[in-house]
């Protein structure tokens, strides 16, 4: 959990390791993110603290609590958000994956920092 004390930005993944062509990233999530999908890769969320909510276009919302994992299959449009609390999250993604997937917004971070 110490790694989460090294930054304050929300929805801005930080790289903590590299493994088999993938980055291991941590991020703080709060409030709403953007609707997006990842055309070529699945996305894994692992919650360390708090509760992450993920909306899907078909109307379903999945709740991911501390210690739980959610894998979103490639191509599935989704929108992560929280209930107002800061959520500590871990991601495993290919190096080329943008956290906003196929959507570019003011929230898109193209160059990630290592911590």
C-alpha cells in the first residue's frame, strides 16, 4: 500500500513493474471516468482499497470490492466510477494500452510515469 502514498493524481496510472511485455500499474480512482473499450486486450482491475463500480452499456453495473478482481473482455465498452471515495487499484496491461482505450479525452494520459 506504500506505493499509493507516492502520488496524488486520480485516473492517472503509474507503472510499478514490467512483466512479459506488460506493465503492472497502480492508480487512484475517484468519481467518474469515461466510457471506453480496449479493442485488442482484456483489462484486469484488482481493488486494494475501496469499492470500484463498473457500468456496462447493456445496463449492468458490477461492484468490485477490496481484494476482488474484475476482468473485462476486449471490445466490451465500460465506464469505471466510484461512489465518491478514492479507490486504490492495480492493473495489468500490455505496454501499448491507453487507459482510455479507443477514446481520447482530456483524461487520456499518453506518457505514464514510473514510481
